[in-house]
C-alpha cells in the first residue's frame, strides 16, 4: 500500500478545526486551522482544557452519553477564542481510541454562513415591507391626486353652464388651487425619484438667510392665521447674514416641515429657530428647529416617518391627507447638504423637527476672517500659516498632482473598506473623495456622491459601481 504522503498536510490545512483531547479533558493535538481561528500560537493549544474552548461539550463527554458519538450528531454551539470572544460552530465528536479514551473534536465555523442567512432573511423582510409600503403609497397617491382632479372636473362642468363672471372667477380660482396641489404632489414624486437615483446636484449661490426664512413663512401665513395659530421666529445673532448654498433646497425642507407643523397642529404655536453650531474655515453649520404644539408622533412611528412613502399611521392619511414622501425628501436633501434631520415628539403634545446643514461663507467674509486669522498667526508664526493654506488649496484643486495622489490613496482605502464591508469608514472616505473631485466633471462628482450614499446604505453593489466610475476616469486621465 502507498504511504499516505499528503493526508497529514491536508489535516493541517482543512477548513475544519480539529482538536484531539484525552480523558482528563486536555488538548493533545490541534491542527493549524484550530490554532489560527482560535487565536493561539503554534503548539500553544496543547494542554489547554477542551472545555475552555467548547464549554458545551461537557455534557457529551460524560461516560453515559455515548449516543452522541455513535450517532455522529452535529452540535450547534460556540467556540471560544483565546481572547474570550466566540463564534458559532457545527461540532462533531468521534472516539479515536476507546481503550485510552481519546476523542477528536471537529468543528466548522458557521458564523459567516449564519450571518449570511440572517442578512438574507432581513433583506427578505425589508423587501416585503417595501412592497407593502409602495402599495400603500400607490393607493395614497391615487387618492391624493383624485381629490384635486375631481375638484377640477367638477368646476369645469360648472363652468360649462355658467355665465355669471363672479362665479366663473371663483371656480377658476378653486381650479388654480387644485392644480397647485397636483403640482406639489408631482414635485415631491419627481424630487424623490431624482434623489433616489443620485441625480441631484446642489445649485450653490449667495443668499440672505433672514430673507429666505421670511419668504418661507410668508407662504404659510394665510394657513397659520386661518387656524388661529401663533408663529414665532428666532434667528441667533451669530448666524451669518449671507451664506452660499442651495437656497431652493433649503426652502423646500423648511416649507415641508412648516406645512406639516401647520397641518398637524389644531391649536397653539409654531416656533422656527435658527442657530449656528459650528464654523470651520469657510464652512458654517446651521441648525434649524421647527417646533409645534400639535398631535405629536408615537414613539414607534418616529423612525418610520423618514422612510419614503411612510406615514405615522393609516388613519393620519385619511384625516390629514399627504403622500408620506415629504420627510423622506427632506432627509435626502438635508443629507445632500451634509447634515442630518431628527424628530423629538410627545403624543398629543407636539413635535420638534430639527436639522443641520453645512453652508459656505461668501468670499468677502472669508477674506475678512482669514485676515484676522493671519494677524493672530503672524504673531506666532506668520510664514507657516501661509505655506499651509497654499498647500491645502493646491491639494484640493482637482487635477493637480497632489490632488491625484491624494485621490489615489483614498480610492485604495475605499476599495479596502468596501471589501471588508466597513461602511462607517467607507462613508468617511467617500466623503473625502467627494471633496477631492469637487472641481472635476459633473459625471465624476455625481459618482462620488452616489458612492457616499451607497456607503451610507451599506449597498456594496452601488458603491462598487460608483467607485469603478471614478476609478475609470482616474485611469483615463492618467493615461492621457
Ligand atoms: P405627508 O405628505 O403624508 O405629510 P411627510 O413625509 O411629510 O408626508 O410626513 C409623514 C408623516 O409623518 C405624516 O403623515 C405624519 O403622520 C407624520 N408627521 C410629520 N410631521 C408631523 C408633525 N409636525 N406632527 C405630527 N405628525 C407629523
């Protein structure tokens, strides 16, 4: 018979953890996989107690419990590493030497398999929920559109037989109202689908914050007065008068929050407040609060309302109408402006929606500030500050050598994070990639944005697609 040449080696390298132990429970031999997975050095496992690794086999090693060995039963249990962390295994025990009471434990790490199954189950649950929510949405939206549409139809029929110009005008005004409602619904749907596909680009320009907020409030004054609500508006002194950002998107978020506050408040007050929370170089973080004394939101519904097509509960739709898209759009817009949105609420007592956004300061203000900064710096070390600023500017200018080498580094890190599915880190890196490609073509900027969104949602496929898009550009540019 041929001598077994490779089998001992195969035993070392098999994926299974193999450990031989004796009557007293001490490990006698262990293969490399066991040492590696359990975090031990070579030979270190010998004389360790088998029960410190697989505590659950205590029952099986009792002399009476022979059934376990004869049936070759699989035990689903935990294996404990040297550092006391554990992972799930399918374990089998065999008696190797009955006379000397020597056993073999063979265990397969099933943690990865189990977590894949759990992920699959979760994905199935989520997709069921999405289907349910989308069905609800279709029925809501149909209802929402049908109301103004029926209104228009009714008024058109009236107009056909109406000769009185006063009544004609009234009908036309009501029809105008209905058209505005339809427009609003369509805009929300359009915005939402644009945001979902990552096709949204912020239009940055200088604007006055105070004017913008006053303009939003003016739009709602009629509804506020009609309901007899009080409206308070406070803007902190530290908030800059002029900022650079996407004014229309900010208006859209505020509009949405304010119209919800009015819609869900039957009496009492609504407060709008703006404060500045942070200033780093030419960026300011502003924090907006919209508070109402309305019906409030149940605790279990608070996360749900930011999901697309979701409303706090079905009866809300019937009573107050709406499509459940407004807050989902707000969330996406706020995140696009590098902020976040939250709600605090007490059922029956009101809600406080707050969100932050990052905006830039106009050049004038930046120059003024950097002047003071430079004056201070010059006392300490004038030359250093200039060199540093100049360097930063160069690095962030898209296409320069420094920028490209930074980008290369970040792209490599991104790939690693995506491989390891470290999405928190991936999101951070995607954010710096987004900054590094800021001066680039629209396509590449969009891809960086999509990559950040995908990282935020831990969507590997989308993140990878966006990554490849940037990488492609990078390679082409380098090749030229
Ligand atoms: P909708 O068009 O249905 O109002 P939104 O996304 O704007 O869609 O809001 C989703 C749901 O969140 C609403 O249907 C409502 O149940 C709840 N909601 C939003 N704002 C408020 C508020 N200020 N007070 C109470 N409930 C609110």
